[in-house]
C-alpha cells in the first residue's frame, strides 16, 4: 500500500502516542452527558459538561487554542488552555499530545465548563481530554479565503458516493437529507399505524419474482438446490395476508430490479406497499393525498416544497386525468381501442423507439412516458389504464377495456402506483397467461405465473385496494435532490479502479504522451532515452494495464494515451 506524506506523518504520530502509553483506540466507555445542540439550547454559564466529537479545526496560539468539535448534531467551540489542562509541572498533555500529536479528524472526548467568549460564542473550557480514535487519513476539508470563496470542496459525486462516510463528515447538508429521509418514513408509519394497519415483513428471496413487470436478479439456494430470485415487488405476498384475514397491511421493502441505472433508478430501491380490504382506487387516491400532505408538513413544515426551479404543492386535492386522455392532449392521437400494429405506427410517427417484443401495454406506456409524463409537475393522478398494461388490476366498472389503476406523477416522474386489486382468480389466471405469451415473444419483463398466488385467490380475497410508493423518489422530492444517488447512503457503483503504480520509466513515457495524447512510436522511444530492454518492458506493462494503445496509421505506428 502506497501512503501519502500526510498518512506517513499520522502513522508516525500514532507510534509516538503508543510510546507515551496512550492507547489511540481505547475500549472503555466515554461518559458523554451532553451534545453540541443541547449546550447551545440549554446553555448555563459554568455548567460542567462531558462531550465528544471529531476535531474539525483549531487555532493554536502558544499556550492557548480555540478548536471546533463536531458531534452527531453539529459543532461547538472548545478552548484549550495549557495551564487548565496541565495544572502541574508536567505540560506534556498539552505541549506534546494536543499540539503535536493530534490532527484534524481525530475523535476526542472533552471534560470542561461552559463559558461565553468576548464575542459571544458559547464555548467549552477544556479541563481534560481523551483521544478516542486517531484518524490516519486527512479529511478533505474545504478552505475559505478572505473573500469567502470556498476551495478544495469534497464535491466530486464519484468520490462522495464511494466514501459516503467522508461526505457525511464534511458536507453538513448531506446529513440533513438523510435525517429528512427518516422523518418521511416515520411520518408514513405514524399515518398508517394511526389507522390500525399492521406493518409486516415478507420474503426477499422468492421462488417466483411476481408483483411487477421487471427483470429480476437470479441466485441459487444450495441447501434446497433451487433457483431463487431477489424480489422485484412484495405485492403478491401482501395480498396473501389479506386473504388470510388481515384488513390492512403495509411494508417498507427493499426491491431489486436487474435493469438500467440513471438519476432516478438504482437496482436496489425502497418501496412502501399498502393493501387495505374493502377499499377501491378512488378511496386510495383520497388517502394518498392526505398522506403526502402530512409527510410534507412533517418533513419541511409546509405543504409547499421547492424542487429545482419548481414549487410543488402537496395540499389536496390532486387532478385526476385518464391516461388515454393525457396521450390525446399531449400528442393529438386518440389511441383508445388501437391494436398493436396501430400503436406501433403512432409511436413511429412520434419518433419513439419501439421493438417487436412490445405488446399493447408496453407501447402505450412508452408513448405516455416519452410524450406526456414530463408535463405533470404538480401531483397528478393518471388513471384508468388499459387492461393490457395492468395484469394485477381489477377491470374498470364502467369500461371493460380499462382497469381501475392510477399512477401518481410528480415533477414528471412516477412516485406511486395503485389499483383496485384483481381478486377474480379465473380472470387473474387469464391475465397471467397473457403475460406468458409476452414472455415467449421476448419480453424479459413480463410477469411469471404464480400458481400459489392463484390458489390463494381461489380461497377468496375481499375487494382490496393497494398502492406502492417509491420512497427514494419521494425523498428526492421532499429534499430537493435531482439524483437518486443523493438520497441513498450507499448507491450501487461500478467497481473501483485499482490505482496503478508506475515505474519511473513508465512515468517518463506517460509524461511525454500527456501534452498531445498521442505520439509517433519511434519519436517517443527516442525521446524517452530508455534502453531497448527497459522500453519493451515499460510499453508492455502500460499496454497490459490499459494505459496506452499502439495503432497503425499508414506506414507509422502511433502510441495513444488512454487515461
């Protein structure tokens, strides 16, 4: 492992601390009795406190020093005075440990008394301190110049998502996003619990990936010697519980879909699904409006939420627009009753890319997604989907070609999907069989036939309404984030590239290539000044590691830098 100069220095300090008999990672409990927030809110001059946190800044002035300590709730100023900390002859704790062997990022515990500085800053006068954890890597702390400009901010998304632990330490607004995420899920729980609905858990590993149209992840259970799928939805298991006699159940579930990744999709995501017996999709729209207004108020103190340049109003009621009407409004095409061929022709006229595996449902979904969805910024229920799009949904009571389904669109994205649930086992079997035909055509998102679920329906499921709310997307809205990676602690990332250590000869070749990015091979070899053996060895290593590529252009060979 190659260490930076700072890392070498910190490891050297670690050794010196141990030589002094100081354990840089003590096991004993540290008796914290307050927080930075409590100190500021319940300030009492002269009060004795014990607080711990990360050393984030300090200004050493001889025998005195002001520093900042950051705990889980904020920052507090602390004042180190050599004679307060070391009242006797031995000043090593201040002169050696504090001044020379502590670093920014170290976690320390402090015992002291509260006082207010001349400029009115609430501060802890340190009487004693304990090193609780030595940081061996320096934090990427931003610096501010005299004009207030920030430099060296830790704002590269790739690094922030990979090193979320660092992101949370140095970027306070990131922590606030995840605090709000917990407020959102707590608000939803409170709302459903107050109505007597039961929070439950259902299997993540499933023999059949049911409840949605999506491509699953496949794994294998060694003991049972069977294939299993990571769930794409928990819908069919929750409906089994309705069959079993529960009148209302909900679950915050981790679902997994082996599909693309972008600003609104992660292969692992969180959905809240609710099923309530003896209700329909009209009732579900009403209660969803009530829920989201509460969530907005609980999270941000207002029903109006800033999202990018838009202000989203979560106060009920929300418009209800039939999907076929929305397509007609925004494209000019009335697609009601069209077959597959006609829909494919409409898609081509609208310059929407489609393929032969798509059935009626997929085609309508594609047209709506491409040409209509982005128009709905304020919360809007898109309702009454064609039957081909909704294999788990009850037939519409006034139009047998449609279903009683809605999607809630906010800021141009789907946030929730809900139905009057199909509880006719014969109709459900026929719908599953239609999905099987789509699968045979090559649609790898078509639903499987779940025979056990059909058996459950044959025992009788009461009229039921169900909804799935995308928690990640809801959090994005409530926290004004445009990327799903910003609201996931640890989003899925490509494997981290290993840092390649170059020899001096390899560095010479790379340095010559960098200005233009490519160079004639003969000229490069000549300018490198390397012997034939060292040249061959260096070029072979650079090519193997994917850093350079040799291409033939006419009679010449060109070396290209691939960094």
